[in-house]
């Protein structure tokens, strides 16, 4: 039989171990969610860029504010595809000549 002084210690140790285990599980799940989100965004970006090369024209000799490839849609609007695969439409002042390497 467990003594009266040992029982509270065992209960406290059990609670501590459980809390640590659940904490590590939560951190691991956040890491997995974050990685899955990054992979999903990259996949969407690559897919959209591939589709844009087929359906829209590439604005040759020009680039976006961060060096992105600029596309021209059927309505003559200029845009680039961001890291999440979304079209970001540009003003004329945001488009610049490509830098020479």
C-alpha cells in the first residue's frame, strides 16, 4: 500500500508527465500544420504559374517590384503570382525593366 506522503508526489509526477507529453504533441502538430501550409502554398504557386505561361502572355523585359515575372491577361492587365499562388495586379509605376545580370 502507498503511504500518505508518497501518494501526492505520485499524483503530481503523473500530472507533470502528462502535461509535458501533451505540450510536445501540441508543438509537433503546429510544426506539421506549418509545414503542410508551406507545401500547399508552394504547390498552388507553381500550378498557377504554369497555367499562366499557357493562358497569358509574359511581359518580356519587365519584372514586378520584387523581381517577379509579370504576366498580361486577356484584358491587358499586368500582374504577378505571389508565393501563395494568388494574382497580384500591378500599377504601371510598379513595373520596371529587368535588371541585367
